[in-house]
C-alpha cells in the first residue's frame, strides 16, 4: 500500500470533545483520499494523572486514588456526551467504565501491596490511550467513517524494559501487517493507541513518556507508509522555544539529523526516538498543528539543500553536571572514564554531553536531573575502590547548570561560527562552563549557569539570525 499515511495526534490535539471532533474531521478528510492509520495519545494530562494515581496507591492513599478515578471518569464521560448523539453514548460510556475498572483493579493491587512494580504500571497506564482511542473511533463512526479501535499491544512487539521499551521490528512488522492490512484493504481506518506495546509473550509495555510519536513512526516503518504526519499544538519545529524567544520562527524543512538533535536537546515537538525507524526507508515526516491544520508545518526529510550556519537553538534546564578527576597517575584517565561510562550505561542513564581536557584527564558530563540519583549511585559503586584509595577525587555535582544546543547541518565546515556563538554569549556577561562539539559538527553544546540559560539562548538566536534565515527560506520556493 504505497500511499499509506500514518497520522499521530498528541494529547492536546485530543484534549477535549471539541478537539477530538476536529481530529476526526482531519482524519475523515484524509481517509477519503488514501488509506490512513491513526495513532492517538491520551487526552492531555491524563497520563500524568494515571501515574500520580498509582503513586498515591503505593503510598496507601485510598481516598486520593478514588478521587482521581472520579476525575478521570468525569473527564471522559463529559467528552463522550459532548461528542456523540444520545443513542451512541451508552456503549461508549460502558467502554470508559470498563477501561477505568481495569485500571482500578491494578491500582487496588498496588494499594494492597504498597509496591508499584514497573510491569504493573505499564499494564495500567495505557488506559489513557485506550480511552482517547475509544472516543475518537466512536466519533468517526458516528459520522459515517468506518473505523476500528486497536490496542497498540496487539501490533507493537517490544523488549521487556518496562517503562521504556524498545520495539522489535521484525515481529512488529508481522503483527502489524497481519492485524492492520486487512482493515486497510477493506477501507477501514484503524485508530491505534500510542505509547504502548507488548513483549513477545504478551506482557504489556510502554515506550517511555511521550512515546506515542515513536509508536507512530514504528507503525509507519513496518507498514511502509509513504508519509508520517505528527499533529501537535504548535506550528512545527521552530528556531527556538517561542516562550523563551518571542521572535522564533517555524522552520520549513529540517533533516532527520537536525530534528533528532533538536528533540534530544530539549525541543518538545518530537520524541527523540521517533526518527530512527524511518531512516532506512526515508519516510518523510510532517510536524503539523492540529489547531491550525491549514498551516504547512515543518517537513522532516533525509537531506536538504543546506544553508550555511546554525538553524535552531534549544535548551535543557533540568540537567546536572558531574565532574570526575583522577588524582594520581596510577590509573589512566581512559580507564576511569571507561569504568564510569560503563556504569552509567548499565544504569540506563543517558549522557547528554561529555567533555574532557587537561593534563589530569579530568572529565565532566551532563545527565538529566531526573537521572542524577541513579547516575551517582552507579558511579560511586563502580569507582568505590578508586575513591577509597584516593586515585579519584570525590565526585563533584553541579545542579545549577543548564545546557544550550545550537543545531544545523550547515554548521559543518563553517569557520567562525563557534567563535560568534561564544562571543554572543559572553557579550551578555555569561560565563561558559563547558563546551562540547562532536566531529559531525551538527551540534554545539554549551553549559552555562541555569539562571542565565534563557538569556544565552536569546543571544545565540539573535547572533545567528535564525528567525530571519528561516523566514527568508520559507519565502523562496
Ligand atoms: N500519553 C503518553 C505520555 O504522556 C504518551 C504520549 O503522549 O506520547 O507520555
Ligand atoms: Mg505527548
């Protein structure tokens, strides 16, 4: 099916009855032209509330659990009543109660155990997506579109890393093809829950927070779709976060590499793992705004005619910098670095940027604040003897830092760019704590004090004339 379109709708795009109605409108219009698979997130804030409910359950707070369940039921029942004609409501209301009933059963188990195993969380938390898929599908049907609700666990096969699973592409291909092809051939629009999957032996898993984008790209890859459209609540990928830089502009086109770097370094439009499955078949992606569907959005493609210079700047405020310094020449710096990185890898901690310089082979790297605890535990464990014998200085942590990343394919081989970026930052009297640039020259990462991060972002955005360049490019055909 070479004209298949996969469309993913994020939480705000299905955040209310009104939003769901407009999603269903977008879907039915496209489905008239070509086969479509929809992938849907939970209604905005629902996943947060489900997870919070399970935490309350673990803490033994039965009242909070009940109150939250009430809120979840109310939100979805209200949407159901606003969306559907009276005769179509009762089966959907039953469906909502059933899904929440299953969630409640798991929450009750956690409440009794006083423990919240990751596997049970994964089994419970996709309730949010099941609920939104139920509503979207019901609205499509009520408007004469043949649609079917599909649980992602039926089509996406993953490893057993609960909470952050990775897809197994070949089994997923087999399952997704077997389940979805016949529907598409019969002219039915499958509406699939984002975020979740199941192991080979059927245990429910999730792909990590924000993982619905990833669900959609996995399905686009295995179904060999011609395009993937990711619908959010912003106009596309921008030169900077418009809350920090009011003047930021939408980029008409970016490469897979640029989009992946931007997502990884804090741009919120795409889940960082989204693009990987698409590279092999070079499936183009559009990032579009479901609140303004007529705007073109950003096209993400394998390569573009590069313009010189930097294209966008992102920032990550919630990071911490860890510094490790060997204090004697007994062990080589490389050995210590090797041990440290291996420990972080085993603990599943992501190293965001790493730099090393100086005679002593001291090195420092950034991790997410949320992973700092796990990182320190892993490092102190792995370097226990070295620390005890004084071969390594006590590990230092600075939590008051932020990371700024300047991204652009056209930075490669452009002399003077790094200099301009650093000058722009220092002109604001902001001190640069650490710098990292890989030899791909795609990204320059700069660490500054957190309270100066936004100012640094504005300085770099202005210096590199990112908005002007994006707007100029947007005007030339
Ligand atoms: N609902 C899930 C989350 O909030 C997945 C998603 O929205 O992509 O993490
Ligand atoms: Mg989301």
